[in-house]
């Protein structure tokens, strides 16, 4: 969960206009704590009576990613999800129903990054980690 106002006022502060689509997408992503696909975003906005075409939403998301407001979560070549940039975390993805969720670890893999640096001389700048498996509904 995020405060959408922070992201919106930051964009405004950088001189960007808050278009209707921009506002709607950021507000929607801020109130949900799992990454969303473009069809899911379109559907959620449609339910609120906000009609946008796919291209508009796609273009807005590309803008938000470029400006560091949103992040793209790439599950496969064809499956992309979007979430607001925030605290670093990972994802679980159900291979049967496709349910995707945020997971937070207190340790956050810093020890793994340290091993890579000390043992292999590799300096990690960032990482993304997705766990694929079966969700609690699908596994039973
Ligand atoms: Zn599932
Ligand atoms: Zn996430």
C-alpha cells in the first residue's frame, strides 16, 4: 500500500501534468498490494466508470516506469505486471491460476549479495526474484 498523493505530487513537482489516466492508474495501483496486468488495470478502472483504451494505459505505464513511479514485473515474455515503486520485495506466482503476490523478507538477500561480492567479486546493483509454484488454493 502506498500513498498515491505522494507519487502524484512528486510528478507535479517535476513539472508533469496529471492527466486523468495518470491519476486513475496511480490511485488504483496505490490501493492494491499485488502487481496488476494491463487487462486487470483496464477492468478495475472500467468498474469505477473510468474508460481508457489499452494504448493510453500502456503509454501511461511506460511513462510511470520511466519516471520511476511504477515498476514492471516481468513474469514471462508475454506476461507483464505493474506496481508502484516502493520498498524492495519479491513475488510469488501461482503456475496454475496465475495469482501473483508481493512477498517481503526482513533479510532481503543482502547476505547473498555479500557472498557474490566476496566470493566471486561480483557487485550486485539490483535483483529481481520471482518464486513460481502453487498458491494455497491451487495446492489443495
Ligand atoms: Zn493458484
Ligand atoms: Zn510487487
